[in-house]
C-alpha cells in the first residue's frame, strides 16, 4: 500500500494483527465480511511520503516502522553503536547513560525556567516576596549544578567518541 496518510483504515486491522484462523489444513483471514486464504509467507508493506510520520500508538504497536530517510552520519553512528556494544559494551552503556542524563538535565532546566516565569508573572513585588526570592535562588543553584554536570558530560562524551 503506497502513499498512506497518518491514519490507516480500520479494515486493515486483521492484516496488521495477523488475525488468522485455521480450517482443516488451510489458514484463513477474515477481511471485512469476506474470508480469504492466508499464506504464512505474506508480507504487507505500507509506504508514506511523509518525512517523519507520527502514527497513533494503536498503529505503532501493530507494525514495525522503518525510517529510510536516515542520513549517512546517522547510519554511521548507529552502526558504530552496534559494533561498540559488541566489542566494548561498558563504553556504549556509558554513552547511553550520558544521553539519558543530558535529556534529564534539559528537562530539569526547562522546569526551572517554567518556575521562574511563574514567579515573575505573579502579582507580588519580586523584591519583597520571600518565596519568590527562595525559588529564584534555588533555581540559580540548580542551574549552576546542571551546567557543571553538562560540561563534565561533554568532556566524557568526547573521550568516549574518540575511543569509539
């Protein structure tokens, strides 16, 4: 099936889930109100022209998505990751850990920014509001801590990339 949108016809569900049944020695599939013979070797490919389609979770769990729009650098990094995972798994685990920590740090910084904006948008005078001053001070300390972690992570990541 070619050029599909981000929504698939619900009538395809029996095919996607391979909802087959056996009658005698023959395998069948019920498609709509018709019962058709099904081959275990049957492959169903769906293509789209969307660069980065976002399918609903109900669809994503039924199919295997393959993105052929990968760049040379992205493919090289994926293959290198597979190779390093086999030859030096501890190095790849450390890299994955750094990526997760970096994402967590970015999320925390975003939450800090949201808190600061909430305090600044309040009706109270920021210079006399003790709670606002505590929030801003704690946010500043946490931001400095996260920036130090990020700098250390960048150094470690460069060391890992050199080893890779």
